C-alpha cells in the first residue's frame, strides 16, 4: 500500500522580538529598498517582527507589531537569530527606485544633497497648535487619516529647529529629523509632529 503524505505547509516567516544593546532604545523602520531617508515609524524593545526572506544590505523585510502594524524594513542587527516559524504576513519586499517617498505622502522636502529634509521649525505657539505639542514615535503615515501614537519625551512649548521630510496625505502630520537628538536614543531622532505645530518651508 502506498503511503500518501500531505504536502508540507510553507511557513516562511520567522517571529522575532526586537532587542537592543549598547544603550540603544529605538530604531527607525523604513518604507522601501533602496532605503533613502523615508522613515515611516519607530520600533521599540520587545516589538514583534515577522521576518521574511534574507537580509538586504543589513536590513530585513517583514511585518512589525508594536504600534506600527505594517510591512516595513528594519535593521537586521536588532533582530535575534532563530525565531518561531509562521506564515508570511507580507507580500514581496517593497523595492522602489531611490528617492521614492512613502505611499500617500502629499509633499516631500529634500535637501540639496538629496539625503535629508529641509530646515523647518516646530512652533507650539501657533494658534492651531494650542501652545504645546509632543514628539510622536508613530503615525501610520500610509493611512488617511493619519493618527499620531506613542508620545516621546517632554512636552514642547518653545520653538525648535528640525529637518522636515514629508507631509502625510491628510496634511495632518509631518515626519521630521531632529539634529539635536541621536540615532537610537529616546526620543528617537526621527519622529512625527502635528502639522498644525510646524512652520514649514515654502
């Protein structure tokens, strides 16, 4: 009698948990490969990541939990080896031409070098801002409406210079890089701010 075997189930993803070392507290996650400087969120210690495929230039494609819940690229160095097998949560890795902004970005600011944003100011004194704001780790910029989540650091009540990168589709939220903060620190040097609290470049 022939023995009939059920076909093997393909569990391509590996479930991992973000883990930092050396005082690092955050890591940015990116929209596409090549990565450019289009950050779309922040990962924290212990966030679950469903890793798919092999690393690409030190980055890994997959689905990030925490308060991101989307398919993104994350640095491979913050993902432990191994992991429990699971079904894929994402399609093929998102790979766009260099400089392609996140889906839904309604405006993009680029420095002359093409590797950064442009000078801008967080100004909580603007009437629509209400006198204060926070830095936010995540905002689901691909969604409409965007929704800021995970406030980081102290309340901001005074003008603060940053580099603005893009405006979300609903025009409510901007992603900025803060030269006063450090990569991997807390607050992260990339974060979201309500557009109502920004003085943006023309």
